[in-house]
């Protein structure tokens, strides 16, 4: 495994995903009477490094693994890359440390692409370069919580120009959230620390900010993702696709009593060409909402094709969002087609319940996106069909 020395320039829940209802969303997997919330069956930080090294070795170099940054507590942030095509797909998982199925799906995907000698895989890897950042917030993952481990005082050490600003930033956790006590070990929601200006330097007037304003790149985890993204832009000219793997609350398919397995979305900021998105007008030439919708449809269609099963229970995540501080919002404005996966239930509400099914759902969607980008079929999908995906409901239908 290679180690890449990274110099961090010191110069997205999305908001508790977005807002979790105060009540339990019905009696389906994840409610307290059905299980305890043990998450030990998921890959931890130490296991991740070993698994990636094994995948790299067994692939005989097809999968390239390197360390591209460190978390605030000094844990490695890994990148695994496979393929030699000029269409670039970037996938990250566990930006929130209690949202773990995405990492398992990414590892399974890397294992398959690294070891399969099928003509289909060979052709696919000639067309795309897949770059993954599994468990990109390892401190949060080890704590099994949403936020990273970083104090406001540590931010001020890195960015002394913020001393005297109206800090901390709004995404700072220093009390209790989702059953986790941040008072002794505070942290930030890393998924609100992104900015569509990839060269942005934190400024006092931008603190504390808000949900509908860009972030600051003050956490080393967000800085690492930004630097990987910029590096791919330098190498390829563009990051074609960005996929972010998350979890959400326990919700229902609109108009039914069926629990949601997975929600999808390609909309995180208003269209820069619209009146609502006028503040993003400088990004108008980059933004490609239709392509984002096509990518989401590729995943949706693949999951629907699995037949009458929980894999059918796919919904559209909340729309009409304005979240430029998320990785998805920032990278969409920079020209990437974007896809959000929101699997049902964080570990504090699901534990390992339905782990196999949920990981398979994420794998299926990712495989469809990658294949559709590789053979160009995603571009043939009617983006307007995205609007027909059932919406998410917080209560069962009657």
C-alpha cells in the first residue's frame, strides 16, 4: 500500500439528514423492540486498512490503494482507485461515522472489479476510472457518531484569522445529538464544511454561516476530499460523477405503509439559471441537473428490476434543497453529476439489522451507475422520469 504525503493548505444528514422526526416512524426494522443496536459487524478503521491492502494485492495491481490525508486525530484517509477510462466517478462513504453500509458496499465493489476477469468488467474498466474514499471520516466512524472529533480551538490554531469571529461555525456539535454526548469531545458535521469555491480560504465574515450558505474547508477530512477532487480535475479535466453514501431516518414510501429501503436524490442546490439559484450564477455553465437525474434513474431502475421485494421500496429524498456546504452541492456546482444514497436508519436506530439487504441495495445502485456511465446508456434515460420516483413520507399512508 503506497502512502502519499499530503500537505493540507491552511489558508454535508445532510442536516441531521435533513431533520429527523421526533417520533419513531412505525414498527419496522430498527425500532427498539426488535433489536439492540450493536454495530460491531461493520468494518472498523483497522479492518479497513487490512481489507484494502488485501484487495490491492489480490487484484495484482489493478486496484491502487494509497493514503491521501489524515483525520483530525491522525487516522489515515484511504483512496482506492481502479480503471483506466477517461470518465471519472468519485464515491465517498461514512462522511457521517454512524452511516456504515456504504463502506461495505464500496469494499465489495472494489473486490469484484479487482478480481473479475469477465469481458464486461474488462470493458467497463477501459471506459471509467473509479475513485473511492471509503470511511472518509474515520474519527467519527470509530466513535460511531455523526460528527468528527475536533474542537473550535483546534480550528483557531489552523486558521488564526478566525480568532474573534462569531464562532464556532453553525455545524459544530458540543452538546448531545442522536444519543451521543459531544460535550467532552466536540466535533463538526464534516458534510457542511464544503464550498463550491474549491480555492476558498476561511474568512471571519463567513462565520458562523448557515445551512443555506457554503462551508469553509476547516476540517482536515473535508480538505482531503476537496484536494482529491481538485487533483482529479487536474488529471482528467473534470470529475464526471460524484456519489455520496449516507443513511437517514426510518421512513415510508409515499402513500403506503411500506418502509423505505433507500432514498435517492440529484438535487442539492437550486439551478443557477433559475431565479432561486441566481446567487450561483457563476456556476451556470457547469451545472448539469439532467445528468444528475439520469444517474439517479440508472440506480432506481436497477433496484426496481429486482422484483417485488424490499428493493422496490426506493424513494426520492427531500427536494427543493439549498445546501451549498455539502459535498454534493459544492461538486454539483463544479460540474459533476451527483447522486445521494440515503439508506434507512443510522446505527443508533438500526444497528446491524437488515445489513445484508441494505448493503446489497447500495451495491446494486452503484453498479448500475458505473455500468451506465461506462457504456453511455445513462445518457439515453429520460431525465423527466426522475420526477416520477415516489417521494418519502414521514408517516405511513392510509
